[in-house]
C-alpha cells in the first residue's frame, strides 16, 4: 500500500511538472515573435503564476491527499 501511495505521489508530481513546463514553453514561443517586446511582462507573470501553482499543488495538496484518513497512521508519508 505504501508503494502505491508513493507511486501516485511521484507520478502526479512528475506529470504536473511536465504540464507546467510545456505551458511555460508554449507561452515563451508565442511571445517570442513580438516586435515591441510588449509580451515580456505577461510572460513573466505567467511563469510566476505557473511555478507558484505547481509548488502549491506539489507541496500542499498532494501531501494532504497522501495522508487522508483512509490510510492507516503508519502509512502517512508526511
């Protein structure tokens, strides 16, 4: 059971990292062709937003899901 929880946690964390990385790269390439560099502030805002959201999910929400009361006390990861 512990292996299943660990696999779920690391798989979800890796999947979130890949999704947010792809989103940041797509925004980077979409604003790269801007001639007046007007998109730089928006790009920085999106990068900060996505990295903060990824950190919130991986550091706060996933440990809560992993330590739900459905798991016995000795299987708590965090």
